[in-house]
């Protein structure tokens, strides 16, 4: 596939996979809930998934997505970006 999620998209996907709501993610990373939703939509398009459940399943099956208690730095803070290939492996 070759596409790559942007740093914010990857960060949002990790938090979504950890079970956070858009409002919680927005507060945590200091952006608006509508911006979180846009990042979720774009990540879903790049990953070829369109429901929240599909995003969570793909993200949790990826070795690049850490569990909720291991989120650590976001990709923009020295973490790694998620590739669609690694997230799409199911």
C-alpha cells in the first residue's frame, strides 16, 4: 500500500484504540473535538476502514500501536509514524 499516517493521525488512532473519546483526545492533545474527528476520518480513509470498530481492530492488531498504558510520546514527539501496511495487517 505504501501510504503513511501523519503524526497526528497516528496519535489519534492510538488514543482511539486505547478507548478514548474524541472529546478526551481533544483535551489531552489540545485540539478541538472536530479536529480529532477529521484526523480519525483521514486515518480511516488511508487505512481503508470506515467505522470506529474497524479502526480499533486494525490499530490493536498492529505492532506499531501501543496499549493504553504504553502510549508514551506521540509520533510528533520522537515516536514512529504508523504505516498503513503495518496497521492493515489483520
